[in-house]
C-alpha cells in the first residue's frame, strides 16, 4: 500500500477516483470498500454485492485493466488507478473486449437471474485482454472466482470462446 | 412450494374476460369500454396514451406492447415466457415487446395453480398458458376491429405479421395507431370466449429456436434493478444482529460503539434482533459489527447436527408415526422374500444461498406502506404487512423488482425477511424509508433451510429379479407444520413435501409402504428448489439401481420394464439413454463410471445420464450430463435448456459439498468458503434434449435438480462398486473397481 497517498487522502477526507474515465471525488473513509463507494456514493449499481469477502466475484471491476474484487479493494488504496465498472465496460467508451463479451453474452443467452453477470463479464473481458484464445482450462482458471448460483457456467465458457472469435474477426 | 398445494386466499380466481377485468379495475363507468386508459405517468417506458386492454397487455402509441408479468423472475425466465405467449397471439414482433412486474393484487394476478398470488412449484408457465394467450388473443381482436372500422374493411381480411396490420387493398398500420380507437370499442359479451387461440401448427414464436431472453439487455449492461439497487430519498440502510441460535432473544445490548460509526443514525431493537440504521450500507454493516448483544437462549434450539441426525436415524429404525402410502403388504412380502436389500440414507440441511442476499425496501407512512423487493409470495406478504402495521391490505402496495436468485427462499409462509424490514420501519415510526440488507453471513446463518432427512428402505426382489416389495421410512422436519398453510398441506400427519417422489413411486412394485415420522426441531425450514424431490429422488433412484444390479439387469432396461404404464417417464429415459450412447452391458474404461436416473417432479419428467471420472486423489469429476426432459409443449427451447443446465449445476453443487451443520445450535457455515457453491471448474458439459409433446406445458425451474444426485451416485457405483447413500460427498475418496 503506498503510504503517502493514504495519508494525503485521509487528511483531506475526500478521495479522488477515476471511474469509467471520469474524475470523481467522494467523502468516505479510506478503508471503505470500493464496492460501496461505487454503489452507494456514486450510484453505479451494476457492480454487485454477493459475499463481501472476495469469495464470489459479483463485485469484480477492472483496476488498470486487471480484474479485482471491489469488496476487498479499499477506496484509499485506489490512487490514480483507472477503475472500470460494468457500466464502463459496455457503455459509450466500451473496449473491444467489452463489446465482444456483451455481444457473446446476449447471443448465447447466458444470463438467468443476472445478479452475478456483471462480475462474470468483467472477469471474462480481463481474461480476453490477456489471452486472445483461452482454452476451457484457461477459462476455468480465470473464472473460478466468479460464482453463479444459477450455474450458467456452461454458457459462460461457450460465450468466452464466442467472444474470442468475435475479437479475431 | 408444490404445484398441488392449494393455498386459500381472499382472492377469487381471475376472470379472464376484459369485462371481468374492468369490473374489478374500472368500476361501472368504464363498463362499456374495452380498454382502460392508463395514467401515462404510471406506464413504464411509454409516452402518453398507453392503453391497457386487460390485466396483462398494454399498448403504447409507438407500438410497444407491455406485458404485465404476474410472476417473479428469479432467473427461471417467466418474463421471457409470458411475453412470448402474448407476442404469439398478437402476431407481434419480438422487438416491440416490453415487460413490467405486476403489483400485488390477488384478484388480477393470482397464480391459478394456487388460487393466490405467488411464484413457485414450477407453475409460472403452466398456470398462465391459457390465461396469457387469451389476453393476447383478445387484445389482438379489438385492435384488428379498430383497424377494420377505420379502413371500412372486413376484420377477416386483415393480416397481422410482426406487429404490422395489412389489408390486401394496400392499407397498412400498427397496433399503436389503433390503440386509442380500440379502447373505445364496446365489448361484446363473451368476446374472450369467442376469440380462439392460435392453432399450434401456426405458432411463429412458441417452441421456436432463436428467440432471445427479453432480459438480456438490462442484465448485461448493469441497468437491471434488483432490491439491492433501490435507493429512495432519505432512505436508511438497516443491518440486523440476529441470534446465533434459532429461537434466541435479545437479553440486552450495548450500542455505544455502533453509534460512533460515521453514518449510523439509529439503533433499534426488533423481535428478530437489533437493527442498525445508517446512511450507507457499509456504515450499517460496521455499526452492526460494533454492537454488543447478550442473548437469551432459554427457548432456543441448542442441539447439534450429530444429535439431530441420531434422532432421525432412530426414527427410521422404528415404525413411522404416519403412513403416506400402503399398497399390498410390503412387510409381509419382505418376510418371505429370498433377496432383501436394506439401506440407510442421510441428507443435511441446505441453504438456498441466492447470489443476492435477502433484502427488502419498506416506505412506511401513516396511511400506507410501499414495499419494493423481489416479491415471490404476495398472497402471504401483503396481508402479513397489513397485520403488522394495522393497515388494510389494499393500503400495502408491493413493487416487484428482479430477483438475484431465490430457489424458493423469497417465498416464505412466515414472511420472515419482509416482517423484519417492516418491524424496523415501525421501530422508527416510518421516519425514513428503510432498506434491510442481509450480508452473506446473515443469509447463510439465519435460515431457512431444506430440512435434513434420514431414510431407510428395505426392498425385495423375486426370482425373476423384479421388485416385489418396497418398505420406505422417512424422518425429518415438516416444511408446512406450524405455518398458516399447515391445514391444507398436512393430511393425516403427512406433509406431502416430506414424501413426494417416494409416496407416489413411479415403478410398478406390487407391495409398497411409505411411512413418515415428522421431527420437531427449532430450525426454520423451507422449500428448496424441487422441495421433497431433493432427497426422495436420491433414495428411489439409487435403490432401484441397487435392485437392477442385484437382479443382474441393465439399469436402463430394468427401469423401462417397471415403467410400462408410464409412457412419459419411458420416453424421457429412452431419449436420455439414446443421446448419451448408453449401451447395456458396456464396459467402461477403468476409472470411468456412468449412471442413470429418471424422476417426475412438478408434472415434468427428467432423465439424466451422468459420466464421471475417478481422479488420482480419489475425488470425483463429473465429465458430462445428458438430460432428456418432457415438459409438455416447449415454449422456449433455450430457456428449457438453460433451466435444466442450471438444475444440474444446482444439484451437483449440493451433492458434492454443501451442508449446513449445527454445533450447540449455532450454524457452522458463514460465507462461500464454508458453504461453497459449485464453481466453473466443477461444471460438466451438459446436453439437454426435449421429448416432443402436445401436452399442456409443465414446469422446468425445478425438475432438472432431483435426477442429478442419484445419477451421479449410480455413476460412482459403476466406477467403484461403492454406493453413495449420504450426501454431500464432501471429502469422501473413492477407488476404481
């Protein structure tokens, strides 16, 4: 943890964050999980609360392109890192991976209750950024932290392969 | 809840005609009108001039057709299914369909299987099949009549395709253009009855591939609103400290530290614990964790799982207190039988663990209460809230939003979590809207669970290897006893949900006795995706497999011989066997196993063939599941596939490693590390095949679950020679035979 940044932000009591390309300033304690900053302070509710212990992946966001669990990422530790949520992944400034994942998810009707799917899509997009052609084993390894109680796993796997094909085209 | 459970309600069954709807909704002044003008501000996603043609169909001037969905969508897809029925009968284009959830109104939106408003028992499509098609067909009829009147042509000459009305003369229009005029057409008496549904052969959407889920977009861009996402002006978030033991009460509490947490506004005692109200969710959680509560356990359940299981095992070693089925003379036939197989089984408590932990928003005012949440059982919740607040039921309004899973947990006879939210709102005199939020730990520890059960079966085969007697004992808690629904659901001491799937054994066994001993335990229990079938199917389908092996017969052929008068079971079983490449007597390579099962639940037959590999460390990997389902007419084949795939995954997670256990009354599991759901690496390949059928549709939300565990157990037996009679598998290691 970069101590200097922590101290500076705690003192001002205002934490500056870069969310989906926008500069945001929030008045929260530095030890507030990013999840609750996104949901309760900024109103980006696409990122979900499932377990609060980084055990389910429903709260997955990107931090400088890496998939992280926002329930265990403290607001004071984010610093200058660029945060992307589901709203940013598929919004107006969507990355090509984000667009491909969303298109695949819709084409294969992956969702059921849908509650975990923001997290699934964030993890899938992060995987495809690093690995253009993941195997089933690669997918299982990268997606193991994303629980789906509807058990849409079968389709998550197929949709990631489909998204990879879309990115190739 | 089971489909055959009839729940009495103040609500009369819905009158399907528009006249009936208007009599309810509009009063005498509107009696001559076909349509009902809806307040544009209240109509979702449409500009002014939205016309509601019946409780289920609204048409906007831009042509958007909004289907009012009376069932909770917890992922099982009724929103897509019900919109399909309306779109089909209106010859609409799928892209013009919209949906909204129905308000709490037992007169208009009862589940016709329960005669009360609620979702469960895999009934959503089955009970709506005629009702929603009628709604679509009658709306179409008046819209076409309005066009015919305007164009001065005969109604029969107008063709509707993809929402566009055309006449051979070249005239062309949309539903949106005629909605206003159609709303003024006098309704001929009996019009609904005279309007025929479409012939099955003419379906363009029902049963067709390629119709995508209607909730795909909001669920893949973060905009779908769940209870957790609701924010009202001035709203406080509440977290509750519950008793660590069921039945414990607050003795005293110290909230000094909790009140120091930034954002915490109030701390209140309620019957179920101590609630901390804060401006944000995180503050509520922190405040709750800072509470010091002393509990009074004098009336609490303080036994542990070992003790409870021993009690159940003891119960099945003795004659049951009640008899569910008694055909022939099972005990007599067993006495003289040459070959008897006896086996004991045990099943643990299971948590539903939906991805979205339980929550509920309540805005309580002097003269009304407005609730926003994923309402699954309005017929219970609305009168419960009325009783708690002293309001009349009609002063309690319920707005339903998407559910982040349920598996039965959001429909509760005691309305537990809704009650808790209302009690918090009452404790602050409705000073602010309240959102009750449970953490994952609350969700795991605070109940309700699939009950634990013990079974014992003694079965005998004759000289020809076929079963001659089956004596089955079940012991466990009753889901319905002690609830407001007990009188309807418990007959002669038998709660049907304790024995369903066993008491109505599908196999032709001449002497059958099924006994039940209901145990009293102070742990709250509830229906859990497929209810009694979650354990009875395991016992029946593994025991029949034992008998087949004892008789030296192929497990598929043995079952088929016993299902001669069960054509739907037979068709599903044959289809699964064929598609999986099942070959009688085939020898699999060492370390591989294959097992089969077939089971009826909620009027749907599902057969599954499971392939497993025994891993080097002795654990089990499920490689493939081939399922065949007969659910009558298939409304959306891909939703059927998705539900069976999901049922397989749900059943597999529980079979592999899920159990809620108690130590001195306290639940030992807390989060997804100690109650770990199936993960992607555990998920097998799943193939789903559908039996062609013209029968009325039956459910698919639950029936995929029951066959999985027994087919898995039978596959393990085929690879190892070891029987799996207790679930979950947990750390059990196997050796290839």
